[in-house]
C-alpha cells in the first residue's frame, strides 16, 4: 500500500481556500476540519482568538461526507444525529434552519431468504435482545479488576436462547450486530464486555438531516478561515510557540488543536515533538479504529416495502450481514444504503465498485427476487482513506481504565488533542467529536492565558 508520506509528496500545492474572510496571522492553528476541528475553531474564535484551520482534504467535514449519487445527496460517513434531546448538533441544525427525518429503528423487516419473519418471531427476538443486554450488564458487574470477557461467550449456556428456534437465534445475533457491533464498527465476536461499556447517546429521536450532513458542516464552518489541501507533516512545540511543517511550507502559532482521527495518530503520520506522554501512548495503544463502510445504490424505482426504516437478510454468512436503510426521505430519490462492519467492511475495501454493487444486489435479491439494475453506486472505504484510516475509535478488549481522558491532557502546554476518540461521554459519534472540540478549545485558551 502506498504510504501517506509518499502520497503527500505527490500532491500539488493548493491555494488558500477560506470559508470566511482571511484573518491576520493566527495565534491558534487547528489541524483538521471535521466536527472536532471546526467546533474548536468556532469556540476559540468566540473567545477572541485569531484562528486558522488546516485541512488535509480538498473538502470540509472529515468522516462526515455528503456525496452526490447521480444528483441525490447521500452521506457516506456520519449520517444520523443520535438523540436530539440536549444534542449540540440538533441545536446547530435548528439554528441553521435545517430539516430532518426521524428514523424509527423499531420499524424493521428481517428475512431468512425471501421469507419475512413474523410479528410473533420478532417479539421473541426482542425479548431475547432485552435479556442479552441484561446478561451483558450483570456479567460486567461481576468482572474482577484487570479482567474482561467476550460478548458471544457470555451468552453460552443461556437456557432461553437454547430453547429458541434457529431462526430466532439467528435474528437475535443480527439485532445484537445492529445495536452493538455496528455501533463500534466491528464484528460481534471481536467485542468484549468492557469494550462496549462506554458513553451514552442523548435521549430523543434519531434523525437524519434532509440533504445530508453537509448543511451542518457548512453552518459550523461559516466565517472560519480554512486552508484545504494542506496536510500537516510535523508539529514541534517550542518554548514560545508551535511550529507546523506542512506540504505548503512552515507555519507557527502560539497553540495548536490537533483534531485528526485516532488512526492518523496510531500510524504516526504526523510527527509530534515532544511525543505524547506515557499515559497518552498507553491510551492510543488501548484503542483501535473500527471498520465500517457504506454501500449506496440509487434505483430507477422503489421495489422495497413502504413504511420500514431498515431491513436485512439474516442468513448465517461468515463475513457478517448487510443492514439496509431506506434513504429516500433524505435523498429525495429511490436510494438504499447498506452498512457493513468488521470482516464485511474489510471485504468491501478489497473489491472494486462493480464487485461491491454485485454483492449488494445479490443480498437484495435473496429477499425480493429480481431487482432492477442500480443507476448509480457509491462505496465508502474509510480504512483505505489516508486521512482517516478507519471509521471511528473503539476500545480493545481488556480493562484499560479511563483511556480517553488521558488523550485530553495538553502536550507541553500548547498542543491539545480533539476528536471523537478523546470524548469520554460519546466516543465514536459526531456529537462526541463536537464536544471534544469545544473542550479542547477551552483547555488551550486557558493554557495560553
């Protein structure tokens, strides 16, 4: 695989592209124009700091990317605002006058081949799901310090599960995959009791912005100075300032917010001097980037059932299931999107678009018979993205303590990390990234005095 450094060496120097008017030389530079970086820049600007944002990509948003699928807006990364009660992104959407569509995840259809599970079977699945979550909580409370246990192993020998029909058991595995494995961008058998014991979404409806996340990104970036296509190669904290070496030259500022994904930190793509302390290094080692990808297909007409938000074929595939979502209400066209995590996400990254589209179409045909040829296809491959290196962070199995808090500690008094991997309340989410950016801005503002 081509290294990121070789990739960067081939980039042309891009001109300054500012969202707002160009400011004077900054006292703070924010690296990364995702939700964490833009939130940090906005908060620092509000506090009277002169701020410049450096973004490696030629667009804003990071792992939030609204792409055009034959003209229809489709989010290929972040897509939902999970819980609108007290969620800062919901407040931002209201402030920007954006509309949204509520996703009721209980409105679902599960199929074994072309046979749809009955209402009686779904109620049995829901009862087992409630029992499984209770078993996970009880088993976690019994864990001695410095130990952990696998999720799947926790369900072995459970009498209620053993009495269920094979189809209900398979449907339970799918629902746990949907609720837990997709949440942490992994396979269910790769997760442990402690690995999923982090954060909690705000209460309220789960919604998708009409027209995609682009409206949120634009609202957050309004008035900020942003240099796009400006990858940072090295950051060195000196006595009186911070030096940043970029593909466009060397810059300096009094302080820096480093709002890049955990995967970039893990890979050492940005050389840091001094390097993070022992606690931060241990925290990075205790986390990893999950794999999650999306397949979006636009069709000439609708062929799937009305009134359901999600559906899946639950047949026992080694590479994990695809979970389908109806994006028609937000895309304004007949669009389906499938989510895949773990092994299935890795498989998608190794295939071209035509092969992935064929795989997705075959999955749909197992449920619905012959389906029309899609008129357009989009596939995300976040693991192969040099500026992401994965979907979002998750804890590795084991009792690692409060690792994310260690990443929030300033480095040499002038460099502060931000990103969903830093937030302790909602890691792996865009509102967690946003919160981390606000917190990092406040820490740096206080440190600079």
